[in-house]
């Protein structure tokens, strides 16, 4: 079964931000699992995003009196799909996931332009193809939010396990084009280490320096740094800024050669991050 295609000309983010309630559930060492709540009287109806640990989800449902109505998957990695099959079987809910990847218990295969209708929650989302981290990675956009799995992190992006630098750059461009107030629900608490790298790439970025202090304060209190916003990421995330002169200059210096173009600049920064120990 495939998701419904979006009507021609439909906006990718048509709903107001205030309409979405989301619960963050820590899992494993640094994962976040997300519960999206329905609107109004359906606030106790939820969809789980990337439920890698089924017990974390089941415990949250029981403790909070919530009813699971759907599962949304961004990509096939085990820390994102480890709980899908057991939760789908236990609660009898549909599983939405990328058409181009092997997703356990998937009932609805999705690709860019599809609409995900969740009538029990009174919500709908649209799908973006965002390959790079994996070959078929997708993101869910709607209600002032994007659930982007491991494509975009605060001050960072996912490693390129299956895709190319050009693919990931294109995927990040799609996310960067969302309205600046869009909240970014990524899947990991990597922000502190990402910010340290970002400062090495762009030491003169004042917004980044201020964000570093904010992140340090949050983590000192054991508080989460996400969700972020697209607007913030556009100001501080080096992977959204590889076309800017300051970032390119740092990348060229690190590479020790001139850069060949946009994808090359991105590739240099991504490889730099892979080996960064700052």
C-alpha cells in the first residue's frame, strides 16, 4: 500500500505550529523517540516516530494513558525500527515508512509528495525524500514541524552510510527551505559535540558562540537541546552553510586544496566531522 500523493501545488507545511503537541522519550544512550499527539479531544491518541525501543514506548503509553494509533518510520537503522514489529503486532496499528527501504511490518510505503493522513489524531503530514544517511531516508513535514530522523541534527547532519555528498546536500537544502519557525525533531542528542565541531569550522560566527553557551547550560542541567528550528540551524549549522565564504574558506584550508564546487565543499566538511576529536 502506498501513501496518498499530495495534490498538485499543495504546500509542504500548511498547518500552524501551535497545533502540534509532541512528547520526547529518551532511549538507548542518546536517541529520542517521539510521540505525536492528536488535536483537541484526541490529545491522548498518538503516533510514534522511529520507535527503536518498544518498551520505552509501551511504558509511556501506559503511564500517560495514551493510545497508539500509528507508527512513522524515517529509515531502516535498528535504533529506529527495533520496536516496530512488536508494537505493530501488539497494538494493531499501521506502519508508515520509506518505499525504498526494508522496514519491518510496514503497511504503507511512502515517497516524496505522499500525504500521511492520521484521522484518529486529526493530523496529516507530507513526505520529503531526504537520502544521504541511508538511500531511502524520508522526513515527515506538517503542523510547523519536521521529523527528520538522522538527516539533520542540531548543528550537524547524519553520516553518509549509503548516500553521496550531493544527495545529502540536496536533502539538507530541502529541509533548509522549510519556514524558519519549523521545529526540527531529530533522533539524537548530538548537539554539544556538533557545536564544538561547528565552532572549529566557523569560529567567527557570533550566533554559534551564543548557541554553544545555551547548549552547555542545557546539558549541565541534563535538559534536551532539541527540538531546534530551521531558522536557528540556518544560522549555526555548518552543513547548511557550506556555500558561505567563511565555511568554504575553512573547508579549503582543512582540505589543503581548492574546492571543486558545492558537493565537494560539503564532502570536505562531512569528512572533517567524521574525524573530528575536538
